[in-house]
C-alpha cells in the first residue's frame, strides 16, 4: 500500500464528527494530492472514491440486492479493479461459465487473455438493511487440484453512517490484499 493511501486511511480513522466534517477533511487532503499518477497510486484513488461515495449515497431505506448492487458491490469492484482493466474484465447480472456449469452468478471476473480463467465469482445476497455485508474470499486448489481451501480476506458492510465508514476504511488494506491475490492468480495463470 502506498504511503499516501495509508495517510488517507489514517486521517479517516482519526477523524470525528459528521459525514460532512469527514468529507471536508478528506477533500482538503485530496486537494494536496490531486496530481498523483492514477496507475501508480491506484490504491489511493480507490480509497478516495470509496470514502467519498459512502456514506453520502442516499441509502437510508431498505432495498433488495438487485437495486442495491449497482451503488454498492458493482461500484466497489469496478473501482477496485480499474487499474487492472488490461488484465481482467468484469461481467454482471446472471452470467454462466463453463467451469460452474448451469449455475448463474451475478458477476464474473475473467482474465482478458483467454476468457476461460474465472478468478472471481460474485453472488449478490441481501441488500441494504437486509444483509449489506460483502465477503471477499479466495479459493485455492491444493493436493494436485483435488482439494479446495477457502481463505476469507475480509467482510465489509457498505457504510451508511460515519461510524460504518470508519470501519469500512479499516478493511481497505485487506481488500487491497484480496485484489492483489486475484491479480497474482491471473498473472500466474498466463504462464
């Protein structure tokens, strides 16, 4: 993680008050770092877009998964993988793949090179005020690809309050580790 990203997360972690005061502090911080290279500082730009999007989004009412997904999960994943769009491609809403057969997934992430490797399967479950938790996990094949191990990187709640935003921000380093595991798997699959 870049130093400027750590500094932004530290600012958020140490801030108090309303979402307006938090956003003011963040915008002042961003003003001094507005000319950073977006590919070199992808973690910073991801963090910036997330902390400005949440909790300012107008989610103060219950909504089911298909309504909530574009402003939560899809928004988050697109921003997370924006710097890697030369490696992977995200596809949304009831997709199937040869690997999973007839099972329909709400989202699939493909390697751009061969379109056969599926490092990310996304299933929307819940929504806002139903189950707004997003789990970031990875599956690993071991024992000559006979056994699967699941590793949980983090679980986040899509924040709607300043307190939830601070909790969300604390999980961003783990979210970035999950992203790196996905990218490493895609790069390894190309060898």
